[in-house]
C-alpha cells in the first residue's frame, strides 16, 4: 500500500493517569509500532485525555496535577500530546463522549470528514472539503508535494493549538472557544483518518462487567471508532472478547497488539507506582519518568494511602 492509501490513525487514550507511568507511554509506542508493521496504518499522533475530577475514584489527585504530570511525561515526544478538554468540563464525561468530541473537533479543525470503521475504504475521507478553499497540498504528480504523515499531524496539531492545549506552558492550560469559525484549515487528497481508542486489556475486560458500560456506548466505541488493545502479559484477549456479545459482534474492529516477548513495562501500573511512592521504594524510578517523580515530590502527592 502507498502512504496515501493507508489509514492514518490518531490514538486516543482515556484514563485516570494517577499518575501517568512509563507503561502508559510504552503502550502508545507499542501500538504505533505494531500498527505500522501491519502495513495498513500510519499513526500520525497520540492524545492523552485524563479523566474529570468528579469521576470519584478513591485517591484521585486533582486534574491540575494529573495534567501537569502527563505533560511532563510526554515533553520529549514529537507525536503524543495532552488534551485537557475532559478535565475542563462541568462534570465527568463518558469515553464515548470524549471520542465523539475529538472526532467533531478534528472535523472542524481539518475541514474534512473523518471516517469510522464502517466507512468504505474506497471513499476518500480527507479531501472532502467543506467549502471551495484551495487545498494546501495540491495533487501534483511529483510525490514530494504529497502530504506525509508527519506533515499531516504537524498541521493538525498547529490548528488544534487554536482551540485546545498543544504543548502549553506547564503551569497553565488554556484554549479558545471551540465554536469559533476557523474555516477550512487544510485539505488533503484521498487520505483516510480515524481516531481509535487505545487501551489495555483491563479496559477491554471491563466491557464484560454487566451494567458497567451502556450497550449503546460500547456500540459506538467499538462499532464506530474501533479500539487498539495492548494486553498485559498473560492476558487472554480472545477469551475476554468471547465473553461479550458486542465485542464478538465487532471483533474485526478490535486490533490486539501481539508481541511474543514479555516486556517489563507491561506490568507497570499507577497503583504500583503509588504504593512505591508511599513506601519509599526505589523501584519507582522504573515506573515513572524522573520529571514526574520530581513533580510528585515537590507537590507532596501520594504520600499516604488516600492519595
């Protein structure tokens, strides 16, 4: 497949990030590596969306701390960014709502229609202009004029900066009115773009808990968007999916990142990190990046069992 015929993907990860660990970043990297190896996808960006304070999880530190820690954790990444929209809402948002927000946001920013997993592959998605503004990238015969994945994400990130946080100052997150008329920010020729939910096998397993998720939300998350699962060592994703009728129904929309080798980052968790911090365990340096550890110590976070 040529670059333009591959599906361009933005990976979105929702969660507490309490705190964000090396395992979270490893999940992004493993997912991107695996999707690229399939030859069908180009991952052009990653988005971390921390949960709202009203989620009510015991020990959840305020979002201002979690946003800052996330920003510190990705400050050296050229493709993963932190988005505060979910934290800045009046109340907790469902995962389905967050996905729909980013889909609609991308539509406004790019001036084009985003696909979902049910969009026919023959349909050009990027390049469906909302008006007649001339394209930024003309469809010339010279391939040097074709948009690359890096250019595409760079341009999206540039325009996202007008309405949400992209590499903000570490002390302050601001964003402009999302309803502002930005016009057609860009137009690309025949490039398919999807937002996929990135998660671990624990979230996949939670889909099987009766009453925890609305069936209608699961239908949208898995059926319309699709998910990429990076399982922890020993997790039987096939068995998990067979426990849910909705997961079975949309099994083709679930990409499981397969890796024959175990990796120490696959067992890193926020819970382990908090316990290590509370007990002064030196292994915390294996779980968290140094800038995050420094911020936690400076802000006196997670110093007792209540968070």
